[in-house]
């Protein structure tokens, strides 16, 4: 992996768009969407990782077929998880399954102190999973990879 400068960069990225709701009564139903672990789920589904990132030369050298990799909307290529699972998707699966277990344990726990511990644990696991996506795009971080 190439050494990256951690100095400030001129290029900035805009965050997600959040539309504030207009409060009031609606006679017609309104659909809402709430995705569980949206960015980690995308990373796992498409095997987005430093270890699976490909370029055209590598694709040609390894004689890969289109079924062996996926092309992102931005034009990057990632090896299919059928060929090899990436390190980041593996980490994310472990974090999300541990969070799911902590939430299940929380539902059955009766001790208020243990409930707070389990709730803190599931929240820490959630933040950790979401941070994996975040540090790949942080240009002042140590592991930027905008292709991911």
C-alpha cells in the first residue's frame, strides 16, 4: 500500500442529504426508508476492500472474467467474494454479528446495569462498523481509499 500524506487537502466531499420532515397531518400514506447498517452492508455485498481492489492491468494479467469482479458506478473494480472475500467485509460481518448478539442479549436481560453495558456494547459495535466506511474516505486519515 502506498504511503499517503496526511496533510490537509483542498478537495472536500459533501455528506449525505438529510431532508427535514414537514410536520403535520397527511391523509395519504407516506413511505419511509431506514436501512440497517447501510454502508457496511454495501461494502459486504460488493466485497469492497483494499485487498480486492483491481485495476485493468491486474484484470488482464490474471485473465479474470467479468463474473470474477464487479465494477462500481465510479469505474473501480473489485474482486468478487466468490473468488476471495475481502478483509474489510470479513471485519464488518464480525462486528455486525456481534452487535446483533448484543441486541438479542439486551432484550432478554433484566438487570438494569447489565442492560446499560449491553446497550453501550451494541452502540460501540455500530459506531465501529460505520467507522470502517468513514476512514476509507477520510483524506487526512492513514487509510484513505476513495475507490471504496
